[in-house]
């Protein structure tokens, strides 16, 4: 099977089919089949563009289900759009394959395109080549001019929220690496969070005009919250003991030894939840936004003066260093 046969068979589906209607989305002027795709954002909209690469052995295990991998490859990019409050327009896929394995390609494209159809985000182009398994997706979205959620808007006194739950993906990774042991059912649930994340697009769009800053949690809560704080020139206060007992942490993480639980909840990557800030006067609006998006969010701290994140005990005082593990966000080159 040649390169262009591969593309036609597994990836060149009609845009209208992905859109779920009789015609292609109005934003897609020209899709797969030419040298470039042509996208037309709606009047008054700005483009939101993001790329993510997944490399075998670095971002996923060799035995991962290819349908699940297809889902995650697109989900991590859609999560970036969610963090900006953007709506998807389309995406490109650059795919390096050791060989043209038809069973693998059928499953991978099925997982990829199912998520694309769910979020009306057609595949509009890309490239394929032979090489070590490597996936690179660039996603395109649109957001009303001036309404994008950015990292730089957090204000003193703002509440800090996290959507869904954090820590399950890191817990699964710890188990898969042999650093801890989990019951089979717990491993299955947490591995699902690691390999099949849910991009919070509806929540990001619902938070436009409410949240002052946002980021998706790909490298750990502390690390990605830290990006907001640095961009905004502020600090934060968090209560990790309270966080562990809240709805933001699952029973699976909560039941681990304390150091592992804190590591998973505060420094675990691959959650793809949204961490965001909003003023206390917007608490009812945040609640309404989460209900509209069918996604829970938990208030976990507040924006404060200074720099970095101050971790406080139940008494409101800073936790001493000997009570805290070393926590830092994921860094590919650290």
C-alpha cells in the first residue's frame, strides 16, 4: 500500500461525514487533496492555533490501543483550544510510521476521526512518512475577537478552580512503570484517564467573559498554574490537604500514601483539565458555566501577592519543607 492509498483509505473521509451533516462546515473551503487546505473563520473571529507531538516511548507505551492513541493525539490539541475558549475549525496530521500496518491504521483512524466528528473538527491535511512512530497534530480554532482566555489575566483575590479531577493519569503511569501496585479495576479506570483524556471544550467556551485566565493541565497542576501566575505577575495560595479531600481528587488517588497522592494531584501530567481563575463575584456565573458544560469545577485556592505557589496547611500557615514532597511540573528536558 502506497502513501497516497494509505491517506485515501484511512484519512480522506468527506468533511460532511465528519461534520455529521449533508454539507461540509462553512469554515472549510478546501480540505484534503490539494497543496494546502483553505479555512475561513467567521467574521469577528480570531484564529487559535496549536501543535502537539506524541512520540512512542516518550508520550505513550508501545502496547497502547491504536484507537485510544488516535483519540488522545487529537484530544491533547483540542484541550489547548479549550483553554483559550476556542471552537474547533479543523486539524492537520503529520504521521511517521515504521510500516503501513492496515489493522493498526484502521483502529488509529477510527479513534482519531470519531473524536473529530464529536467536536466537528475535520481533518484537512497533513503528511505521512516512514520512520519511528511519531504523531504531530496542528489544530485550528476560532474565538471571538478579544474574548480568548489567556494566561495573563489573573488578578489579586481571584478564585482558582480546577475542572474534573486531577492525578488519575499520573497514578496510572506510576503503576505502569512498576512504582506502585493498583487493583485491576482501579488501574483500568486510571489508565483510561491517561490514554483517553476528555478535552473540556464546552467549559472553555462557557467561561469566556467569566474567567480571567486559564490553562490546560498537561504537565501537572502546579506547573500549569505556575504558567498563569508568571504571565499574570501574581502568586497563589493553595491548601493541598483540602484539595486531597475535595471533589477534584478521585478516591483512587486519595487512598494512596500521602506523598504519592500529593505528587499525583499536584504534579501529575496528562490530566487535560482546565485550571482557571475568576473573581469571587463571579462564583454564581462559574457555577452556571460548569452546569452548561456538564463539567464540574472545584475552587482550590486564591490568587495572592508575590510569586509562585504557597502551599498552606489547615491552620493557614505555610507547610514546612519536611512535610512536603518535592513537587514540580513535567519538563521534557529536565
